[in-house]
């Protein structure tokens, strides 16, 4: 059952967060979480706000991970953790978590767009061949697939 006061606090916090004011968002999000401590969205957004407002990366990551464990099929939770990673200058971790999110929510366009925005490219598998060479392209696809499988484990 949704606690109305918690939801109103969450919406207020989310409005501040989207407006770029994480410091003002954090008390609202924490109040919502106090009312509903098992709501994965509240947990995840508190993590995003902690990262943005206080730069406490480990705490923010822990909050976002715990929210993801509660609801693995919710794309927004992966997007939130990726946002924390980007803020902490960990773009490769952000790309990896978005790829894992695509495993659980393969049709969510937001995950695909976020992954494309990161535009991280690994080095060519065989550096003595051009990146566009057929062998490099096929080996790169194979490596990408293998990394996705490993990330899902």
C-alpha cells in the first residue's frame, strides 16, 4: 500500500533532484524512505541524491545496488546506479550496469539511449588490424556478447 505522505515527499524530492538541487531533494527523499523503507525507488533515488549532494559514492552505490536487488526488472534502478557511477567518474562501471539492465529489461529504450550517450568503446581486439576490419568486428561482437553473459551471472 502506498503511503500518501511518503509519495508526496518523494515527488517533491524528485522535482528538486530533476531541477539540479540535490541538497534540497535529499531531506524529502529520506522522509519518503523513512515512511516506506522497503520501496526500491525511494532507496535508489536517495542513493542518487547522496551522490549528487554529498559525493558519498560508496553509500550511494550501496543504496542503488540494494534497490536493484529488490526489483531487477525495473530499468530506472539501473539508470539511477549508472548516474551515480557517471557522477563518480566511473563511466565503464556505468556502461556495464546499463548492459546488465538491458539483460533484464531488453526492450527499454532509456537503457539503450543511456548506453549510447556514454559512447564507450573498447580497444580493437587485434590492435594491429584496423577497427573496421572484418576480423576485429566479429571478435568485438563475440567479446561484447561474452561480457554480457558474464555480467548476467
